[in-house]
């Protein structure tokens, strides 16, 4: 006779297997049995009237909708009203400039300059300036020494980007700009198509900031002139900057003066010149490259060739000596793009000129040579005069601040009788040292030299050659540079950036290019992270914040909340978490004590230390009750009512024993002092057992 229990089990197995097979068959699609849909002939028709197709459209945002009809009264009234709205006083300098602008003659052109130099700009002041920037555009905006912080810088850079407010921007001497401010500047450089010049003189660029700037300069920017003088860019910072500039194809002028560059930095600059063929001007004034650093740069110049290559090199005050003549001569022979070379304020002497004499005679590209204050005497002047008799390319030589006597000046005058290309030789009006001849004789000889230069400039076959300064068309580059105090070879630590004279090393003159006002209707490519109360603003994006589910930890901001315009409120859960009086409190870290809203850290159940005395009778629970006991936390509200809880009141869940309260906590071991004193909830049930816990 068959066992009825085995029959029942067999039938159950059959039903289970059938259920699984049916479930799999319903989930898996049998491609062989499913019929393929037959495609029928379809046709598409459009209405005859186009108005029935397009039901609506939206015009793109025009950033310059307020600039169509601009007058003095409109700009002033809106600026004063915006200053009052943001709770700041209007800047008197801005008011005076707005009153002096000629709004009738400017037309669609940009105004020359909005000068805010030395005006302390806070966030409210910058927000008020939007009423000006949305109506007027400028060639240059000067924000030098304005005390910009991250909040103010983000607002201003976002406005300049959105309204294309300037083609030249000066943010020199603003050391309070942090990472967020430079991130906004990076976005501005990448997305603004009209910004051509950025000056950051005297602004220290840290190792956290340089990568941000380097990414902006790598690709996509329209910047042509970058002035990073006195920015502490030596060493690793220069390596990061050069890595970004190697891929740049738009930058033409780079100013790196007063950055404590050493001989090892010359190797990085040489790598830049080998990779970047669009850079035309490199100013390295007032550094410490020395002969070895200049050797790397000269070697890289030999690898450049027309039509692309460096045209202007400034090595003013770099602690060069006569030994650098070999490398300079090599560059003059091997390079055919260099047109301006300034090696003034270096102790090179007459021997340097004798060593490069043959290279100067053979060179047919160099137009201007600056050797001011290089300890040259009359012997060096005779060497230069010999070069002028055989070189028909040089146009200007600067030999001021040298001990050149009457004999040397007379040699220049004699050479100019044969030379027709030199249009200017800079000489001292008064001799620097004692001369053997009279002062009148010296002055007469200098006037003779200048008259010969004026003759060459007036005409001759070389008139077309003098217009060949193709590197900087329509600009005059002076060979005079400012000299700083001697710079140590390896400064440690680097002193803070001093306040240098506000004059560029290369005196730039001539007329500036006046571009028309840009009228692109495209909206801003990226919203600003700072909102504005202005109802007419279209630069920002507003999103809804859901406060139904409160965060476990309050948000942490990297900036000072006291300077923000917004108030952050942390929504706490309903009800307060309380601890049982007989449960020991966990030991929180110092960070949790400072932030009381952070929930206390809990450990896994396996690591909890039982705090029950030996001999305590514990009731065994059923399977479901054991499961509930495992997930009950001793820090929840289940142990708030007292020392005892009736098991029948909560459905048989795991509870504390009703006979006794938990005794004080016991240390687990002497070698685990980092563990907190925690307790465990023993399960209870209908069966009573006796156990000892050690």
C-alpha cells in the first residue's frame, strides 16, 4: 500500500513544476510561433495651408533688447533704482562716467572704457551694474584692485559672458577670487566670442586655480592677449599652464614677467614654443632664466620657421651674461621669424656683441634690437656700427644707459651714411659717465645721428620694408621696459606679489580696433549659479525644490553662508528621537557633536555587546518574532516608555524582559576602546529557557 504522504508530496511537486513551466513560457517569447506583422501601404499627407502645420513658435532670447534705444536718463535711472533694490549705494565713479558718455555719436559702436579701478565691489554692487551692462557695451572694463570675492566675481563674469560686455578685461590685483570665481572666469573665456584680452597682473594663481585656467585656454577660447605678470607661476604651476597652451590656436601674446622663473622653467617654455606656432609675442621680463634657461628657448626658436613662429621675444633683466651669446647667435642664424629681440638690463658687455656680430650681419629678419643698460662701452658701439654698414634690415637699436662716448656716437653717424634702413637709434641726451670731449661735441654728434635717421624714415627704397612688422600690424612696440629689483635664483619662500608700476613692459600705442556691437540673439549657453531678484533677468534657470522628504544630513556649502543672499532651512522629521533612560548613549565624534542634526552612527547587530546578567531567564520567540527582534533598534521609540514593555500589547514582537531592567553596561575588552557601549534586544517567546551569556 502506497504511503499517502508520499503521494501528496509527489502531486505537489508535479503542480510546482507545471507552474514554473507555464510561468517561463509566458515570459519567454517564441519567435517561431508568433506571426510577423504584415506592413501595409501607408501614406502621409500635409495640409495645403502652412498655417495649419505651425501652430506656434517662440523667439530666442535677445540679451540686448534693452540696448535698442538707450539714452543717458534711462541708464542712470535704472542703475540708481537697481542699486536701491540691492541695498547698496551707487558707485559715484560709474555715475560720473555714465553722464559723460556721448550716447548720440556712439551709435552701434562700443564705448571706450568702464573704469572701476580701486572701487570696492560687493555682490550687491555687481548686481546693480547689470542695468548698465545690458544697455551698454565697452572695449575695456577695468576691474583692477576692486576686492572681488567669489560671489561678486561669479556675478560679474556671468554678465560679461551673457551680454558680451567687453573685448578687454582687467582683473589685476584681486587675490580674493577663489576656485568658484575662476571657474566662472573659465566659462566666460570658453563661451564669450568677443573677449580678446585678459589681464591678471598681481593676482596669485595657486595650484588649484591654474588647472581651471589651463582647461579654458586649451580649446575653444577666442582670447588673443593674456597678461599673467607677477602671478607666481614658476615650477609646477607653469607646467600646468604650458600644457594647456600647447593646444591653443588663438593666443598671440603671452606676458609672463615677474614670475620668478628659473633656468628649469626655460625648458617648459621651450616645449611651448615647439608645439605652439601661433604665439607671436613672449614677454619674460624680470625673471631669473639665466644663460642655461635662455639656451633652451633659443634651441626651440631654431625649430620654428615661416610663416608661423615667434616674432617678439623680451628677455629684459634675466641675469644673462656673455656666455648666452653663443645661444643667441645660434637662434639668429637658425630662426627666420624673430623680428624684435630685447635683451636689455643684462650684464652682457662688449664681448656679447663681438660674439653675435656675424649672426647679426647674416640675419635678414630682425628689425629691432634692444640692448639698453647692458654695460656697453665705445668698443661695443664700434661693433654695432660695423654691423649697420652690412645689415640692411635693422630699423631700430636702443643703446641708452650705456657708457658710450663721442667716438662711439660718431661711429654710428659714419655708418648711417651708408645705411638707409635704420630709422631710430636711441641714445642718451647726456652722457652717463665722464667723456674726454666736451658736452657740446657729444650733443652735436647725437643730433647728426638723429638727422640721418629722419632722412631714412622720410623715403628710400626701404620704405616698404619698414612696414613689414607683420607680427603686430598697425602697432608700435617700444624697447623700453621697467626694471625691478634683482630677483634671487631660487626664492624660498616666495614673497607676496609687490605692487609694481601700472605700466606694461612693452609700451603699446596706436589706435585700437573698434568693433561693432554684437547682436547675436542666442541665449546664454550656461546659467549662472547665483540667482537674482530682478524680474527681467533671463540669464538664470529656476527649478522646484521638493521638501517632502527631509535630508538625513544638512547640505554643506564651501562658501560662507553669511555672505549669501539665500537662507537655507533644514526640514526636520516629525517627532523627536529620544533615547531610553536605561540605554547608554553612543560616543559621538567631535564632528557629530558640532552638528547635532546628524544621526548617530550605529553598528551591525553582530558587533553589539549583550548587557544581560548571567542567570537571566529569557523567553524563546517564534520564527516571525525572532525576525522582528533582529530588526528592532534599541535607539528607536520602542524603549521610550519605561523599563518594561508588555509583549501582548505590540503583537508578540521582540521586547525587553518584563522581570528586570537592563543593568549598567559592561566593557567588552581592554583592547577595543574605540567601540561604543551598545546593547542588544534579546528575543522573547512562549517557551522559557535558561541561558548564560559570557
